[in-house]
C-alpha cells in the first residue's frame, strides 16, 4: 500500500514539474509532440530521434557551439513529451531513462562550458573527463532504447 502511495506521489510530482516547466518555457498546455496520442514508442519517438542524432554527431565530432545548439533543441523536444498522458511503465521506463540520458548530456555540456570559461583549463587534459560523460549519456540512452516496449504498446 505504501508503495502505491509513493508511486502516485512521484507521478504527481513529475506532472506538477512538467506543468511548471511548460509555464516557464512558454509551452502551451495542449502543445505536445505530434504523436502524443500513441503509445510509449510514439510518444517518445521525437525525443529518441533527437538523442540518437546527437550521439551520431558526437561520434564524428561536434564543435562546442553546435553542441550547445543541439542541447537547446533537444530540451525543447523533451518539454513537449506528453508525460501527463504516458503510462506509468513508459514514464518510469524508457521515457525516464531518455530523460536521464538528456541529463547526462547536460552534465557533459556543463563540464565543457566550465572548461571553456576557466582560462586555466587545459581542454586537452579535461577532454577524457568530458568524453566519459558523453559515454555515460550514450550508455543511459542505450538502456532507454532497451526499455522501449514493442511499438504496439
């Protein structure tokens, strides 16, 4: 019984956070990803596509400014994901992990930005740390893909 109450409270917190974020970033309440009426796969398709595209761009090399632009674009997509209409399994599974991957990419962006701002930073020396953050993000993204249900769900 306590677990059900905890899960319900966690979902309510996520939904309230989503509404606050929508208001903060000027996203209309009814504005959602084009496939919002579908299942988990359809509801997260745009977010997964954007995260996959970022991972591919990082593999071939992405300048800092382009990375920052990609992060802004992906965050806008993330805020359009219809979390309030997702199943709990999707929200706590694939969608939650995709959000975790985005957070890891944001941590990498923050580390990269800190190094650029800090004039004493040696980017060559800090590059392995930043690349490790990219690797962690990619690993979480892979886990998110593995958590996606069949397209029919």
